[in-house]
C-alpha cells in the first residue's frame, strides 16, 4: 500500500523538522509548503491525504488558504495556530477545517490527531467502496433533498451542495436514521473518533454549516432539528 501523504503548510523550519521526524517515523510521507500559493499547486500535483495548515503564513493567511483548498480537496485540514480564542477556533471550523491545534503543541498529540483523522477517512473510503460493490444501491431521498453516498453528491432543492467530508458524514449519519436523536458527544465519537481529542463544539459548528447548505431556511430548519438538552435528529419522510 502506498504511504499516506501529509501536506504541511508552515514557514517555520523548526516545526517542519520536528513534525517530519514524528510523522515519517509512523510511515507517512511529508510534503512541505511554506506559503499558500505553493500549497494550492501541490494539492493538485500530490493529492495529499491530510493537510496541516498554519494560520499565520506569508502572503495569504491560513484561513484564506483553507477556503481555496476546499475548492480542490476534501482531505481533512488541521489548523495550527498560536491563537486560543474561541472565535478563531469556530472560524477555522466554519471555513472548512476539521481540527484546530494551538501552539505550543506536542508533536505526539499532532501525530495522534493525524492518525485519527486518517483512520476515519479510510473507513469512509472503505464504506464507499463497499457500496460500489453492491448490485443495488439506492440514494437517500427526502422531499427537496437527494444524497448519493456512492458518488458523495448532495442536492438540496435541485442545487448541488458543496459539503466538506465531515459535513457529508454527519448528514449521512442523520439522514440514515430519521427521527433518532443523537447527542453531540455520540456524533463526535462516531464521526471524529474518540482519539481525535477535539472539542465537541465542533459538531455544533458543522451542523450550523450543514443547515446553511441544505436547509431552505437555516433559521427554521426542516431537516436537522435541535432537540433541546439532548442533541439533534433528522426529520422527514423518505421518498
């Protein structure tokens, strides 16, 4: 099996050297870019499996780079930042990030997070391949909403919705279990994995983003409903 590729976008050579040491020890290939324009080129040339992205970069900052990367790849994006404000973490998730790691950080923790996200990605690919192997595979269809797990295509009211990998996984989880209430903790465990060591508020940010992309009126959602004090559930009748 080919070695999984990790793209590190950071202009700090010390960070590059220490992460390369830890990640290559685990069998990964490290691709390095010191600024955003190189990262955008390399993501097309190298198709990395996961991206570690510093927020403070020369030229474009990491948030802008993330938004452009999301137009090219669904690979998990892990932010590195010296900013610990809640606002910065929420912003990182809103624009397509999958995790947020504050500096100074432990290289072992970064490695553990990378392994958890890649494991989750592999499981998703395996499940998709299993669906391809089935003779009959029907899409998930609700009034105004079409979800094709085989091609990872989602259409809301006839328009293709551009979802991140985690948003797609959350939507499939909820849509496949209509009217079942999932707690934030349970969804976090199922989608991010117990070892991702993240913040459960990540789920709420992703749910908010999902609503903006699939709901006719995100303020009064018709698909993903909040069950106060318990979590979220998906409503509607499958066609």
